[in-house]
């Protein structure tokens, strides 16, 4: 049986594509959160999750922020696991349907950029929990992080377009 026959006998459905798209988005969102949490929180120590609410200049403040960072990472892990579960569900329901690698990477980029935009708007601007870099000229870093998110989303959109 060749691929043409398989594709004729097992048509893909809109729900198959929506599940894969959501899986790609959630995996990208979780990845973006993990990169933020690992690189910016832990390795570079530019900020912690609630640094504007609880200063990190005391051991107690740093401990509280570290717990908040852990809760954030647990949330990103949950989002990633949901994305993996949806990916697995989609593959099991219709193993003959898939997005192109290009489109799947595109949805990952849209998810990653979506994380940056969500983080910028909700955590930085609305809730004012922290800034990308806790320095006097923080706005430059916050705007840069927001713009990176926008470029990731735009790049993802380009990759998901059908030519």
C-alpha cells in the first residue's frame, strides 16, 4: 500500500490538525518558559519571579523568590506535559496524519513567542512581578524581550503558511 492509498483511505480531520497545532504551540510556550526560568532566573540571575514584590537582597527574600521560581517552572513543566500528551494523542488517533516539520516548528515558535508576549504583558506590565533585568534601565530589557517574542511569533507565522 503506497502513501497515496493510505491518504485516500484515512482522511485527516480538522480536529487532527487542531490537536497537532495546539500541541506545537504548548510545547513552544513551555520551552520559552523553561528558557526564561533556566537562563534568566538561574544561570544569569537577572531576575526572579516575584523580585519586585519580595526583594532578593536578603537570604529570606532570595529563598522566597527561589520557591516562586520553582512554582513557575512546575507550571511550565505542566504546560509542556500537556503539549506532549496532545502530540501523543494525535499520533495515536491518526498515525497517517501529520503537520509538516516546517509547520510544527512554526507552531513551536509561535508558542515560544506567545510565552514572551504573555510574560511581558502579564508579569511585567500588569502584575509588575519582575522585570527581565532588575536594573535601573529595566525598560530596555523588557521592551527587547517583548520584541523578541513578536519576532518569534512572526517567524512562526511565516513557517506555518502554506506556499
